[in-house]
């Protein structure tokens, strides 16, 4: 039996755009993409890029990857209230 395994790694963006993996995910959510085609109404590319560079995407990605579902919901509710 032959088994082949592939590992996917997050894209490494060009250093000049100053984005992390979390930042890229946040821009995709804010601007729209395959999973949320509409994006966030009124959020232009400049705003999305600035929020991503400020670290919001990394914070959200870390929470999504580490918190159990009930804690993630509380985390997101608290972020909405800020």
C-alpha cells in the first residue's frame, strides 16, 4: 500500500505588504471571498489592510485556533462590545 501525505502551509506574503497569515485571513473576511462573498459593507481595501496590519487578524485567528467553541463565542461577543 502506497501512502502519500501533503502538508499545506500558510502563504508567506511578500515583506513589503507587511501582513501575517492572520492579517491575510482578516482581509479576506473583510473584503469578501469564497466563504463570505459580500465581505463587510463599506470596508475598503485601505481600511482592511490597516486593521490587518494592526494585528486584529492575528488575535482572531489565534482565538479561533485555541479556544473551545463556548469560549470563542464569549471572546467574539467581547470584541463586538469594544
